[in-house]
C-alpha cells in the first residue's frame, strides 16, 4: 500500500509542478492589464448596465486582456447570454469576446 501512496504523491507533485507556472503567468497577466483594457472593461460594464434585461437577478462579470473581453456569470435565458456577448462586441477597442456565461436552469 505504501508503494501506491508514493506513486500517487509523485504523480500529484509532477502535476502541480506542470500547472503552477501557468497559474503564476495568469496572475501576472491580470496585474499587467493596460489602461486601454481597463477602459474597455469599464465601457463593457456600462453597456451591460444600460440594458434592464441583463440586470439582477442576472449576474454578469467581465474583464479585458489585450482587447479580448472575457464574460462570465449567470443569466436566465440563452437570448440574454447572446445579448451580453453582442453588446460587449460593439464596445470600441474590443477585438474579440470570449463568453462563459451560463444559463440558469
């Protein structure tokens, strides 16, 4: 049984050593967000707030990195998810929109 535990510990260590550098890179990318990205994020949030169908109880979040907007959150209908993505795409400076907005069942 000890042999299996050692193999598991070694496997976990190898997995973590391979994935943790990627996590650190993502952390640095978030800190290195440029002023243009911050402006885009603020403009996307403002555009989403202007549409009452996307207001609470829907919960939308967004961030921008290198002109790519990343949307996440929860909405009530598939149409609301598509609307949020389309609104974000219309904001000046947005190069692409990646949406992981889920539809509440």
